[in-house]
C-alpha cells in the first residue's frame, strides 16, 4: 500500500503541476486580452473622433456649397429680373439705371 500511496501522491503532484502551468498560461492570455481590449477601446475612440472630424469638415464644405449656390441663384435671379425689364442692374451700373429711369419717367410724362 505504500507504493500505491507514493504513486498516487506523485500522480497528483504531476497533475497539480500541469494544472498550475495551464492556469499560468490562461492568466497570461487574459492579461494580453485585457491589454488588447484597452488598446482597441482607445483605437475605437480615436477612430470615432477622426470620423467625427471628417464628418464635420464634410458638412461645413457642403454648407458652404449650398450657401454659394443660393448666392449664385439670387444673383442670377436679380440679373434675369433686370434683364426682363430691360433695365440695367442698379448695383452694377447705377448711371445706366438712372438714365433708363429718367427716360422712362420722361416717356410717362409725355404719355408714351
């Protein structure tokens, strides 16, 4: 029975060593995963900040385009309106506009 006890004790010791080795490897992997997850979280935050910055730049560019499109449309509308009246633009050609208005007033006084 002494030999059996020694063999059982040696087997248990070997199993404990194997389990200890396995647990140490598992703890090392968990530690690596925690480090990797912290890096990924930081990377995710940086990625989100970068995307947000790019989105803000894109939106501001689009807002400027829309603003300039409205300005061009308003200028074209004013030019089309002035061209349809046959009058020069009062902002670009104030003297021509003044002459045209004086001519129109004179014609209305004469009844033409």
